[in-house]
């Protein structure tokens, strides 16, 4: 075949791939909006993705499982899923395709395979949607709002009904709130519409009304006046940190449960995927989603503890600067944080090392920790230096973490990264709270010490953990196939 013939053949193949991807996008959308079935590809979101993004995700999938997973495979499996009568669900089409390749000879076609694999969906109980109120509208509040509104679909899970802020509500304030939700310097523009409804003191997000409520204290609010009942209040303010203070939310009419987006005192601190099942939402009213760093390291530490045992260790987190630091040198109640955040590396403390024990009691007293704030606005790195009980190797560590990223209870939490070129800006926008850098791991020659590098988007990845926990508390978790 000549060079020109080869080139023409490549063009034709690329055209076929892109046409298949367009078909795949339509099936993904139809399943989501018609049946509340969400397809993901090895935990990577597919809703609202363009053709190139989906093809790139397939390239990652091939490298991850070391099996050929093409867009044509995905279309075949997606068509089979669309044919079945399934309840609301979240299905990993990457895992299904991978397993189909392994078990293809057992089934006459893709439909028979998918029907067998998803047979458990028939026993799923119906879920009741849950009203959600965001108390506070800062960095995490806005990202949670974006994700909730992007994934509203038919409204069968979490429904964002109101946002509570302080101060007057007027045209200027509402427009500013709308603008901050619409545009973000780190995460880019919101892939939806945001309109300020001045008359009704609300934001119209993707055509749905979200009330803006002004209040100085939770006790002042009657959510039922806005048609909101039995709501989950997600507190993003950081003003209330202990059980007594957070209980004030439950005095509001229409409030039912509370979720704090920070470490809490006297309430269960949850890293979703690790310890949420230890606390039943039927008997617990107030939960904490712990910190972004705790959510990053705990899933990986669980995998290592369960597989090799951890004798002791040290956590050093290289953390993006946050809003509690100063933009320029000025007084700050904490040491060093008064220096200009965008110009300095700043040593500070982190409670993540000790906080891990709240989710993994077996690590109580085994970890020390510290933090360095660095001049990037988002994207952080946790370095775990661990002394192990059992001897292992670099391949041993990578094999275990790849297994945890592929199957089991932590597939939403651990992303296995394969790139030799990974830097902090690459992980911005990742929904996994822990991104394991397989190329950076160091294992001492005797196999008893390992240094692991865990990247995390301290805003976006954490926000997804908050939503996962919110779904558990609200009991709106759908049937899942991971």
C-alpha cells in the first residue's frame, strides 16, 4: 500500500470512529435523560463530553486494562443496555466491555452478556428524590452546585432547591452570584445556563429555579415556605464544626439531615468508599465529609493496609493555596500563612494524618503529617512514606492499586495514572479524590518501605466525594455496576 493509500485509509477509519462516537453520545444522552441511567468509562464521566474527549478516554481505557477497547465496542454494549428494562443506574461501560472481551465465548451476543451481568438490577428498590440546600456558596458550594445541576437529569436523586447566603439579596448580589457560578478561573465556564431572577430572589440554573435565601443563622429559616421538605443541608461555610453547632440546622423547618464539607467534631467523619457503611443514615442525622487531603490518602492507605499492613508512616501534602491565606503579606492568626500565597511556599500543619484513623481505626497513632502550601490555585499532591509489615516490590504495589482502581468498593475513589509526564494542572477536573501516580512510586530494596505519590484536585475531586456521601445519606444511590 502506498503512502497516499495508507493516508486515505487512516482518514476513512477516523471518520468511522467519529461517526460511531456521535452515535455513542446520543445513546449516553438518551439513557440519562429517558431512563436516569448514567454511563461512565472507568469512572470517567461521559455526559456532556465531546467526540474528541470520548475518544481520548477510550485511549486511556485501552492502556489501563491492556486490552483493545474501541468506540465500536462501547456502541455495541451501550445499544444492548438501551434495549434492557433497567432501573435508574450508574454503569461502567469500560468494565462491561473489558469483561465482554474476556467472556465473549460464553454468550451468543452483547445483549445476552449485558442482560446476564446486570441481572441484579431487577431487585433494586425504587428511590425517592431528596431536596438539597447549600448553606454557603464558596469554592466547594459552587462546584457542588455545578455538579448537582449538571447531573439533575429527571431529578430522581438529589434536587438542589436553595442556597443560603448572608447579606442583602438585590440585583447586584444576584448577578454576582450568577457570575461566580457561571465562570471559574480554575475550572472554566459552567456547561449550562445561569440566569438571575431578581423578582423571585433566585437563580435559574439550566432552567430550574434555585432559591437564594438570606440568613444570619440556621434558626431563622423556614425551608417549607419554599416548598422544601426533609432537606439535606450541605454546610459549606466552615462556621459550624461540632455537633452542637451543626445541630442548629436541624431546628430549621424542612431540614432533615446535615452534611459538613470539612472535618467535624463529635460527628462521623466519612471518607466515602471507606467507612460510610459504618454509620446508618436512618439513625445518624449529622455527617462530616472530612477534608480533601483525608479523602485523597485514606482510600490508598486502606488498599495498602489491607494488602501489606502499615507499621508507621509520614504524610507530606504539597497543597494548593487556599482562601484562608493572604494574597499579599498581612497579619494572620496562624504562623507563616500571613505571607503572600502566590509568591511563597508556606509550611503549615494538617490534621489529615490523624484524621485518617477516624475512617481507618487500625492506623491510629501510626501516621505523622505536615503540609506545604505552594503557589498554585488548585491541584495538590500527597506524599506517603510508609513502613510496611509485609515485604513487597514496585510491581507488587502497582498491581494492588491497579486492582483496587479496577474493581471493588474504591473504584470511584482511586484513579490509576499511567503517564510519565503528569503534572499538577493535568489532574484539575478529576472526579476521583485520589490519583495514584504509578510512575513515581519508590520501593526500598528490602521491600519494607514505600513512597507513594497521590495527586488530588482539592476542589473538584473533593466535591464529588461530598456528593457521593450526600447520595448515601439521602438514600438515593442507584444500582451500580463497577
